[in-house]
């Protein structure tokens, strides 16, 4: 029998700041810019599809040209790209969605973290060292650019147009109703990849959100049909094809190269989107298993259940995000009705 968890208990669990203010309204479509790579037809098509699906003003669309789909940019190449993007952003833009599959790295940094926080060359001297703390971590800042000078960013992969559009469809559908859902946290046999297991929320039922939290000691989640959150630690996650992810679902695995979207050594975080999740996260270079370089489970769930978007929830859950790539639909918000 699962115990009942009140929202107040969940919000106070783990790493919630005692002095945090009431949760602010989430990111609005009018505050999001879409960056389209005109050199890639898939980017052009999916970018316009996203704009229409989320009713984003046409003035918020930014155009750049990145030929040949490089996986990684040099520092100079990235500086030129960011300058072109920044020059087209209006002051009210708080966040950015890059609509392409590559580039996704700037040297050892992810492109999303390099864009939001600035390139961190120190992390690349030794990628296993501790990272620089993110001031946005576990915060309730309503306007990250206006208040902190940070434009949060996410990447929407477009290798396959129909799969990318399906991610967008799930993101737009996520705010229509609050489903009965499950949040699954797996402590696996891979000890090195269980470094954040101590932050898993306690098992129980969050009745106000119709959410059941399950903590499992197993390598495999199979057959679950109500997945809103799935976090685990493995190089490759089995049985994803047996699961049903609900609109707005967040899912990620703690491993070294989940953010290497086109790599083959480990499972790419893009596999989560292909399986039905709406947003995910992975690192693009060897981070070692510092939990601070991955989404903190308690912080991520707390933020999402209080109505924040996938972008706000994920970005605010990673303490040292220099190497971490945020992917999916940034505006997904299945619990938006609970914003205050």
C-alpha cells in the first residue's frame, strides 16, 4: 500500500530551499524564441510546425545557417553563431529553442549550456572535475533573462520530421488535462550510475496531482502505461518499446554520453523522445558520476508538479550543467493548472 504524500511534504522534501518564494508563473510562448537552421530543410519545417502548434509570434523566429550538420563547434564558431542569434532576439525573450539535431556540443560543453551560461573552458581541462554552479538551480525565478541575465535553452532534434512533430504534439497536449500518472525511479545493479538514488522522492501517492511515485530496485521497467517521469542509471535502458509515456513525460538516464545524440557507445537521450517522452537530458562529454551534473530527481519533480514547463523544471534541477544537453519541447507543462 502506497502512503499518501501531500504536496506540501513533497515540496519540502530533499533540496527545496527554505527561503524560496511562491512558485512563479511558467514560461509563456510569447517569451520563447525559435532558432531555425535555414541550411537544413527539416529544421525549417519543424520550426514552423512548432511555432504554429504553440502559437508563438512570427517575430520570435530567428534564422541562422549552419551547413553540414557538425556535431561539435569550436569556441570561435559558437561565438559567431551566438552573436547572430543574440542580434535577432527581442528584450522580452526569456528562452530559446534550437530546432536541429546537430550541432549539440561546443568543445566539451553542450550547446544549450554554452548558450545559456557561456562557454566554460575550465570544465574542458578535466571534464571529470566539479562544474561551476548554476545560479538558476533550484530557484523560482520567473524571468530568468530579466532577473538573472540567463536565457534558458533547449534543443529539439529533427533527424526525422514526423518524430519531431510527435514530440511537439505531446508538448501541446500536455496542458489539456491532468492524467493519473506514475513517476518511476530505478536503482539499478550499475552502482556507479546510481549516484543520485539518494535523491529519489519517497514512494507514495501525491493525491492532488494524481501521481503515484514508485521506487524500484531493478534494471528494467517493463509494461508501465502511465509514465510521467522515468529516471534511472544505465548505459542503455531496455524495454522502452513496452512503455506508454504520457504527454509531457520527462525521462533520462545517468550515464556518460547520453547527450552525444549521434554517438553509439551508449544510449542517446534522443531514444527517450523516440519512445514517447517529451523532454530529456544527457551529457555530451565524460562527466564522471557527479550527481550535480545530472537532473536532481526531487528538485525536478517538485518543479514540474508546481506547474513549471519542462524547460524550467529540467534547467532548475541541474546544479552543474556545463556538459548537459537539454532536449525536447520546452513548453510542455502537464501541471500548468497549478501555477500560482
